[in-house]
C-alpha cells in the first residue's frame, strides 16, 4: 500500500494548526506528521522526521516563513504550500515565497478563520496533493540562465510587429502549480511588440491583481488583471481574476474579454478549459494555445478544441515542469503540436507571431 503524504503545518495560529490538521487527517492518502508554532520548532521536529509537504505561514515569531523557506530550498528542497492572509502585505510576501520556490498558495482571512478553513478544505487538500507531486530543485543547483528580453532582431527578418499590430491574433496561456514562476519566465522574456495575450493561472481570489502588478513591473509588455469588457490589445497580457472565469469574445476586428461567474470547471475557477474553448470558437486559426506546468487535466480538452479549430498549440516539456500534469494530459489527448522546455517558449511565441503576420 502506498505511504500517505506526510504533512507538517507551521503556523503560529492554534486555530489554523487545529483545523488544517483535522482536514488533512481526514484524507486517506495524507497524515499530519507534525505541527509547529514557528520555523525554529519546525526545524527541531524535522531533524527527527522529514515531511513530504510543508504548509507554511509567512508572518511568525522568531523566524518569518520567507526566511525559513529560503533556508529550506538552499539546504534540502521540500514542497511548500504557503498559507497567507488576504491582505496586500500578505500577498506581496506570498509572491516572494512563490519566487523563492513555494509551489502552492492557499488563503486565510483575518476573521472567521475556523469556518473559512472548513469551507475551503478542498482547496487545502488539492494544494497539498499537487505539492506532493511537484519537482522542487535545490536553490542554485540549476542556476537559471539569464533571461534577456527577446527582440524582433532575434528572429528572421520580416514585417514589423509594431507597424502591423494585428488585433485578430491572440495568444491564450493556461497554468497551475508552478505557473507563477513559468509565466514570469515567459512574459519577462518578451518584447512589448507581441499579439494580445490572455492568461488563466489557477490562483485564489484576491491574489491575481497583485500578481499582475508584479509582472507589469518586470515585463516590457503591459500586464494587468482582466476586467469585464477589456479589449485584447497587442503588447497587453490580461490575467483572469481569481474566482472568475475568463472568456474571449469577438469585438469588431479584434477581441474583448468577458469576466464571468459560474460553477467550478475541472475543480477550478478560473478554468483553463473555459478560456481555451472560447478562444477556439471566436479566434480559430488566429490563435496560439500554450499549456504549461500544473496538476490535473484542466485545459486539455479546450486545447484540443483550439487545435481542431486551426490554432497552433504548444505544451511545456516535462523536464522543466514543476508538475507535468496538465501538459501531459493535453499531449495524451492529441491536443499538442509542439512540446518545448520553458526557456524555448518565448522564442516560439515570437516565431508564431512573425509567421502569422507574414502569412497574413
């Protein structure tokens, strides 16, 4: 019989430790290895038994969670799920934690904590399961190559993307576990002169605006959280708000987005399938679909619909995925034309843009 996932909960809130322990212990494939009120107590307990996954608070006494996470990733990389308060300070720290190697994010409010954690138990369980499957490299063991921004000069000569701002072309991207790092790697490598981009990243409500603002400060192109009715424009990436689905709609000679409520699709809202299926319907062969790291199968059927409608499709290779779930499902269902490691995706996106313009 397969050994259960051993989980350590590190949080100075007794309520969080109590409720999270109860939620995890109720799952047949999980067990609570230990709890700790702060990272120093956690380190003592980890000398006796090492967890498979750590659920980690950010703000704690004696040592904060971010310092502990960086120490952990440098010495013995272990999958970590951040349990963060939904405030701007907490959101900023959470993205620093994701950049430092955490693979998941769940929220906790300042008030009504016990009831909230009980209501959101499925999110915690799913985050722990995804983290248990994640590939977490040792910090510095695989030093990432510098990511210089690509320019049009990096590609064969052809029409200028600036002069030929084609609003009929659109790039749709879907990611989940590990996706915040993957999206940063791709979007920061792109110039501003690219077709409009629409993105679904599985993320709790309230965090996507901070995520978009962080990327906007790092990228040559503009990045923002999508609002209902936003036009899809060259040089702009729109990220689906947490807790809402994102759909593409025709807008004269171009597109706009719909931000809508609705049921969970493939256990997610926003859902990659919802976005991809809408892109297949309204953009057809004028679209590029990209699916990257993530657990589960969200996006696989939608990407197949995009391919059948004439779109180009691309998946991240297993070698660079934090979790090779979503790309694997899309590949197995015949939805993917090209499989590339993460570092080659920006150039492929630009090459598609150039070809699309030349062909047009």
